[in-house]
C-alpha cells in the first residue's frame, strides 16, 4: 500500500509536533545555574587537612566543584580512605611480571545543616598495575595506580555529592 505524499507529510508533521510537545515538558537546569542561586549555600564546603597524598588528590578534586567562598560558614567535609593491594591473577607463573590491583574505598562525611543530617557517601575504585621485581619501578607503578584510583573515587564522590545536594 502506497501512501500519498500529502498524507505522509501530514503524518510526519503530526509526529514532529507530538515529539516537540513531549520533550517540551522536560526541564533541565544546570547544577550551578541561576535557578540554584538560592541554594548555593548547600554547595559551600570547607575541607579538612589531608593526611596523605591520596587524600590530597581527593580534596583537590572536590574543591574544584565545591567552593567555600559562597558563605561565611561553609560546612566541613572530611574524607577517610582505606587502601588495599591484592593479586590480580589467581595462578602462579614463572614470569617476573606480577599483575596487582590497588583498591581504594573513600568515605566522605559532610557536616549537617542546622536541623538536618550529615551526608555520608562511600565509593570504591580499583586500578591495576604490574610488578616486575625492580624496586623503583614497582614503587612508582603502585603509586601511580593508587593515584588513578583516588581520582576515580574523587570523581564518584563529587557526582554523588552533587546528586544529594541538588535535591
């Protein structure tokens, strides 16, 4: 069955109008936009002093998104980390190369607003590296993998915190 050109055009136009009406009901607003200017106090955080390099990486990543300049009394945010190393392979081989994984679990605690509850978020990230019995190279590979995992934890915590504070 062949549809005539005017009928096809009319149905296409009707479909486009229906799609526009459906999408017109959606609203998107940026987290840091003018619509949230009244809630900017929620995004004002001050950060504790880092206890090690991995905490410093996480605090730096979070400080880029959550400034303490918006209010005179920003809420304090603290990060605690658990770092673990494990074999990535289940079998032993004669190869001098040994695959390992570093797993970092970060817990972010943000002080409560008056009358509210503190925000506690926990995120985990894993990064792989290879050990090959060269002390300096092994140390650098482990450090680099831990820093990659810390950056992943920081990004995950940042997104989780944005989701909680945007509600």
